[in-house]
C-alpha cells in the first residue's frame, strides 16, 4: 500500500494524501514518516510545484500516534529511554524540520479528526482549512506524555500562549467552529467542498510569481525566530532578487497596460 499518495496537476498544485485509513492515518510509524518525508522532498525538488495540499484518506485527517503500538517497547517507545529519545529525533521530529525547509506553501485540508501528532501536523502547514467534521486535540497529556514532535513550539505561535496552554494541559477536543474562532484554521467549509476550497485557495496562490511566493513564505517563517533588524536585512536581499526577475517586469508592465500578467517563473 502506498502510504502517501501524490498527485500534481497542470497548475502545479501537489495534493498529498495520507493513505492509511485503517489506523486513521497515524503518522508515528516509521514507514509513514519516511513516506511523508519523501513526498515533501519530492515536492520541494519539483520545479513545477507551486502549492501543496495535505489531506487524509477516509474519515480522519490523522489520529497522530498509533495507539495499538503505544506502551513499553511499542511504537517510538523503547525500554531504554535513551533509545526512545533517538527514535523521536530520527523519526517524527524530522517532520517539522522538513515542513520548515519546504519552500512552497502548504495548505492542510483537514477532513475529520486531527488528534495529537495529527493536530501538530496541521500546525506544520502554512494554512489550514477545515471541513465541518474536523476536530482538533493537543491530547498528549491524556496519555501521560508530552508533545514530542514540536507541538509545544508550534501551537502557541498559531493560537497564542493562553489558548495553547488550555488545549495542551486539558487535552480537550476543539471542533471546527471553535478552531475558526481561535485562529487555528482560516475557514470552515462543508465536508463535501473541502478539497475544492483548498484547491481554489491554492490556485490563488499559484497565480502569483513563483519566486516571490517562495521568498515571501521564507520571510514569514523566519519572522517567528529572528529580530526585526535581521528580517529587514533578509527582506532587502530577497527584494533585490525579486526586482531582477522577469516576472516582476511582467507584473509591472501588465499593471501599466491594464491586462492580465503572464508569469513564466523567470
């Protein structure tokens, strides 16, 4: 079975689908981690790729950890604590780093529950759209464990420190309506129209010059960890590169001539 399905359309929209409905698309097992890492790397290397949509097969986005394999000696856990640490470092912790390095924007199309590491997987994405049946839970504490995949860093940056504390310390479920209210997602749509809505957003992004989109994403990502003066310096460097592109010249010419621009990626 192909654990991550990948499809690229003519507009450069890459749709990645977690494809293990039997486990509700659990992402803690090494084969799924490797499959998702490979799919992300392939999208990053593909010059045609402009936007990634990430979703789940079946009725869930992702259940996070595989509960059936949890416990002593199961899943990422090992009877020797030092090995458990390495399992996390060389396993699921590679995912947030891969998403951070991905140059093109990623939209999470959240269909159904996104629990634990599944919730954190949505946070690794740049944008999140939820179907009406979507549910989110930073539920590690209910299993007597902590967010081992970077969730403690990701969640406060999306919903703020106080709400992140509430979610992580209670482990309570957040429905789609509340997720919209707290800024966890940018919109909620009917389940049947989820992928169409995600693709419509992806096309609006993909319509812009590819280099400007990639560099804008990098500036936004870097802004969470760098000082203002550092971001200004990086912005100046990126702006110099942007001004030298053919797509910038085309955008200016099209605006002056009051016509639709034709971008070529140059």
